[in-house]
C-alpha cells in the first residue's frame, strides 16, 4: 500500500497539470471546450457525389468544377429551395430544379464557356452511395441536362 501511495504521490508531483486536466474532463463532460463532439462520432449511412458529363458520357474535367465544389453548390441550392435532401429522399421534381439551377450557376460563372467548348449537352450526375446488408451500393442518376448549342 505504501508503494501505491508513493507512486500516486510522485505521479501527481511530476505531472500536476496533466492530472488536473484529466480531472476537469471527467467533471465537465459535455461542456465546451471539454466536449466529445458526437457529430463527428456518427456518420450517415449515405453520401452523394456529383460530376459533369457531356452528351457522349465523357467526364468534363475542370479543376474548379470538382466533386467538392459541385456538392457545395448542391447543398446550398437545396437549402435555398427549402428542399429535404439526403439518403435519396428527394422528390424527382426538386432534384431537377436544383440540378438545373446548378448548371445555370456554372454557365453564369463562366466555368464552362459555350463558345470555347464543343459540348452539345451538359449533364449533372449524382451518385448515391449507401450500405445495405454490409455491401456498398452506388446508384447513378442524371439530375439535370442543358443543351449548349
């Protein structure tokens, strides 16, 4: 018992700040800044990916029109339209509205110039990834089309 007391005493003497921080985390639990941030501990069972293709199903590669940028535009426009989204719950009409708006934004920002490109049609594609019975499933959907020429 003396050895344990001596060990605990020497540990507290050597690392008082460390021991104090550990005790604070047990005391405060979910109070900022001592939080477990549960939003980062649970991930949804689904995700979306977006990309652009032309009329021949060839990918349109533009560094500023990558999956991340298209995703941000999608979620922003879905929120603007007050549309419920995620896990494939969207209505077909709502998806088409958002898709058309995204393509309009791309042309308004001149991300794709009608004069410089030889595309006849631009298509916005969404991939819906989800797990079912321990298998990853990906469903592809063309959510909007726009004739260029």
